[in-house]
């Protein structure tokens, strides 16, 4: 009866090994499914964050481009004021400059 008992034990061990292999395979499959799900969620989160950042960037670009129009107008006005100031100053002192240049050109030094 020993041979039958040994074969029964071997059969039990083989059945237990198959059960263990099925458990391991199920665990691997579950782990792979969870990893895939986590990866998909992470990709969605990244895409959502990227969209939010892009929207914020586009908003800032829109705000700054609107401000740049105001900046251009302000700079144009400042430039016009400076040009007007320089013209008025040059008109005010041009006679004095011409007289000074004529004195220096016509003065003879030995």
C-alpha cells in the first residue's frame, strides 16, 4: 500500500503546485491590470495638468499682448514728447550755437 500512498501524495503535491501556479498567475494578472490602470490614470492627470498649464499660459499671453498695445501707445506718446522737447530746446539755443561757431571759425590765432 505504500506505493499507492506515495502516488496519492505525489498527486496531492502536483495538484497543490497547480493551485499555487494559478494563484501566482492570478496575482500577476491582477498586478499588471493595476499597473495599467495606474499608468492610464497618471497619463490622464498629466494631460489634465498640461491643459491647465497651457490655458494659464495662453491667458497670460493674451493679457500681456493686450498690455503691449497699451505699452506701445505709452511709448509712442513718450517718444513724441521727447522729440517735441528736443526740437524746442534746439530752436531755443540754435542762435547761440551758430554765433559761437562763427566766432570760433572767424577768430585767427597766431
